[in-house]
C-alpha cells in the first residue's frame, strides 16, 4: 500500500466535520482482468435527504510539497484520471475528487492554464483549510 499524503488525516477530519461518513481508508480497487490494484486515499458517503439516495465520493489527497508544482500537478492529474476510470468499472455512482489545500488552490489552481486543464478533464476539487481542518470549497 502506498504511503499516505501528509494531509490525509486532515482531509479525513474535514470530511467528518462536513457530515461525511468515511467508508474506506484507503479505498482499494482491483483492476479488471489484471493483478494490479489502485489505492484511492479515502472514500466517503453522505445522505442528502431521507427520500434521496446517498452521495458517494472518493478522494485523492495531494499536498504539492515537491520542487515543481507542474510536475506534481501532472502526477496528480494522471492518478485522478486513472482512478476515475477504475471507479467507473467498480462503482460508477462514486465521484472522485482531488483534495488540495486552500493555499495551493489560491497560489496555483487559480491560474488560467490550470483551470483550463481542470475544466477540460472535468477535475473535481475538494479544497480544504489545513489549519481549521475544514472543507473550504467544492469545485465540481
């Protein structure tokens, strides 16, 4: 199993504060017709209302602590896209989100090129405040 991101527990706490139930930590998916597996950091569910079905998400946490934000963005985007395909096979109703800090969102993800890439590939973001351990914004 891969190492946890430094903000893994922070995002987990933020999801719990936002009324999510953590269902998998990590969320393990065995790929069809192969001996390969993927590990998404977290999976969660929340009931929207008693008369509606539950909302399900998977969350890949990314800290962006390396030397190159672009290199880390490319790695995160690749994982996000791979995990989305794997989820479609196993649990198509579960939506995947990339979790990033509020500071990283403001410093990097607000750039026009990065926003265009996120729109092009339909990257959903969970933006969190690591000091407050709270979800700041959902970008769908």
